[in-house]
């Protein structure tokens, strides 16, 4: 339902979500911000202008969102294309245990100069 609402909003005003996102980011400009979701290709110009860094989370062949085995492709909606792995500055391996992931996240946050969670 939320994706359908997003599609309606974007079809009516392609810049509305970027505008809302930009206002939110600017309101918290003194803090490190992490977007915990698939970044959509359509949002990349906005995210680029705000200085976001892209991290590809590699869950292996069975770790793709919504069970979709395809990478960086449209998944039912033109608004669903994700930012391709090749355009991400970092990759986070999410194929191991929670303990391993925790260590990898801590290392990535350190590399990005963001405080540990």
C-alpha cells in the first residue's frame, strides 16, 4: 500500500519526495544520517546533492529484498529501480552470522567516520 501511495505521489509531482527528504536531512544537518532502505535510482540525484554515501548490502543470492533475485532492476514499478551495486562506494557482507555482521558494520561506520551504533 505504501508503494502504491508513493507511486501516486511521484506520478503527480516527481519532486515531492525529494523535497520532503531534503527538508528532513537539512533539519538534522549536524547529525550523521543513515537511510536503512533500498535507495531508489530516481532518488539518486537528490541523495548525491546531499552528500550521501552508498553501501551495497550483499546478502547473497537469497538475500534480496522481497525475495526478488534480480539486482538493480525494475520490480513491478518504474519507481522501484535500486541504485546499482557498481555505483556504491562500499559493500557490506551480510551472508554470515549476526556477530560477524556486527563487526562488519562497526568497521564500516569507523571507515565512514560515523560513531559506533
